[in-house]
């Protein structure tokens, strides 16, 4: 317990020296425990939200924001990416509805009131696995998953500006695209 406490105090004393640095960096004077990078500086992931624009690493090691202009550009790009993600979800739903072309109507007689016979129609919708619409849905699904993970990782930078860009873009995208969602009401449905 004493050993752990001394190590913590040692690290805390070094962190105190770097109070003017962004929360996601260590100085080269801080002992670095690199896991294969070989560089003297080590990026540390912040664990609290912060608003800053210096040395903000974005998804890739070479993509670092250092100026207010770069942060503004990243904000716009992330905002548009989040809007694209919401639009892609709605587009996939629309394509799925359009690709379900093999619709069969089956009519069967059912007893009605006073001994009459009524015809009841049932609709069956299907799609084939080895078809272009299913292949397109698969490719779009992969793109959607990759974009969603990128947005999650961007949010996990804990940079307030980037988090706002993700949330605002997703909200704007949902607002712009989801109102077109068709609510399908089957008039032959008997269950309420």
C-alpha cells in the first residue's frame, strides 16, 4: 500500500508541474511508459470533459488540432459526419422497404356473419440473400457501423467542442431526415 501511494504521489508531483498543458498530454520530462511507440512523448486520454483546441488528437496520430481554425474545421466536419450517419440510417430503412418487392397476396375464405363466406387477404413480404439490394444493404451497414464507431471515439476524446459537434450533428440529422419516415398502417390488420 505504501509503495502504491508513493508512486501515486510521484506521478501527481509531475502532473502538478504540467498544469498549463492540455489534459491529454504529458511533457517529455514525465516518465513515459510507452507500449511500443518508441517516442518520448505519450498521449494520454483525458478522463474528464474539457474545452480546448491545442494538441487535440483526433482519431489518428497524425491528425492533431492545434489552432482555433482547425477546431472550427473539425467541428464542421464532425457535425456533417453525424448528420450523414442519421441520414444513412433513414436511407437504409427506405431502401429496405423498396427492396422488398416480392410481395405475395394470399386470399382465403373465412366464415362471416349469418353463414356468409368472406375472403381475407394476407400479404407476405420476402427478400433473397443473394440479391443486389441485400448486397447494397450489407455495404451500407458496414459503413454505418464504421461511422458510428468513429463518432463514438470522437466523443470519447472528452473535448467539449467535439462532443457538441457529434450531438448537434446527430440531432440536426434526425430532425432533417426522420420526419420523412413513413408510418405504414395496414388497413387489413385486425389487431389493435
